[in-house]
């Protein structure tokens, strides 16, 4: 089982997006920083939905590895998107 976004639980807040993800009864908040969001898109929510498998995969990996931020959230930044 892996983290999946709860339908209707994607919100834009200032410079980042927040997704509520679930795995069984667990709920995890995932933040996507502005530098990891698709640039120049007029409908950012649709862009996030288009790239949702990518974001969910990154969030799932980071959560499984215990890469939680000080606030208990998983943060996705541009360094997670760009190949190393």
C-alpha cells in the first residue's frame, strides 16, 4: 500500500500547495513548495493533477524513509523533482 491523494484535498496556499494523502487509516499532509510546482501554468490545480503520480511517488518514498520536516509534513521541493 502507498500514499495516495484524498480526492478534493488539494489546496493552494500562498507559495505552495498542500495535499492530504492517505494510506489505510493514516492521513499525511504533503506540501509542494513553489519551486517544485509547474511553472507558468494558469490552472495550477490541473497541473498538479496531471503530475500527481510524480508527487505521490516522491511523497511515498520520503514518508517511508522518515523524511518528515519539523512540522511533521513531507515537503517536496525542486531538488526532489530534478534528477541528481
